[in-house]
C-alpha cells in the first residue's frame, strides 16, 4: 500500500530507536594504525558491548585535520597536531550504545598518556601526548559534528545485534 516501503521502513526504524541511540566518533590516529593497534582498540569497544555502526580507513588532508581540530586552532601544538593527523592512514569509526560518548572517553583515558590510568587504551598503549593513538568525541555536540564531518549518513549502518538482549535489560 506504500509507494516507498523501504524508505518508510527506515524512517520508522530510525524514529523507533531515536531515543536510545547514542553515537560517538572514535578515530585510531596514524600512530595507532602504524603500531598495529587497530584490532586491540576495536576489541576493547566491542567487548564492552558497544556496537560498531561505521568504519573506514582514510588519509585525511591537512585541511580536513584542521576542520576536525578547529576548537584547538589557538593552541601552540595545533599545526603539529594537524600535520600528524594527516600524515598517514586513520581508522574512523562510529560506535553506538548507552552512554558511549562518556564511557568511550573512559576507555580511552586522559589526554596525556603519562596521566592515563592503567587499563585505559592510552594508559596501556601510549607514552607521549602527541602520540596518544586515539581520538574520541568529548560530548554530544562534538559527537554529532564529528560524525557529520567524517561520514555521510548512508555510511552509518543501523542494525540489531543478537547480543543486545544480553547486554541491555
Ligand atoms: P583529547 O584528544 O583527549 O580530547 P584534546 O582535545 O585536548 O584532547 O587535544 C587533542 C589532541 O591534541 C590530543 O589527543 C593530543 O594528541 C594533542 N595534544 C593535546 N595537548 C597537547 C600538548 N600539550 N602537546 C602536544 N599535543 C597535544
């Protein structure tokens, strides 16, 4: 009875889940990729119970890196940071789950790996602040902006995982 059943289904699916969807942007920076830490990092988010809804590997341009880090443009390390982010492949991801923005930051650890707790990604796997291997959105607004900067809507995949009923009450 519907002219565009698939589109309508997607719209309804999105609306049904709109309230519970929380998504964050996570990137494995060039140092994490070069050090062979992709699987290690993905695994920590996956084992926690978060759901991967987008992933790709890209070499961002310097201009793109400047957009991504625009909030830091007045900081002395801005130029070096943008050079570094655009120096090689980055794994860009969107992770979804209850509390994923805040808890993602906990999994990542403090900005300076010397101050990150053991058990966190930076605490366990990094030493220097300028080589801290991973980026994660720091709040709902930046998550929304960063996801929109790095991904087109069609690259985000909505799906139900069979594990969800064992992860959520
Ligand atoms: P986070 O990545 O933890 O959200 P910030 O947004 O403050 O931290 O900084 C972005 C990135 O800039 C950091 O992850 C780090 O790689 C780099 N950075 C931050 N502070 C410094 C610093 N003092 N010297 C060099 N690089 C820095």
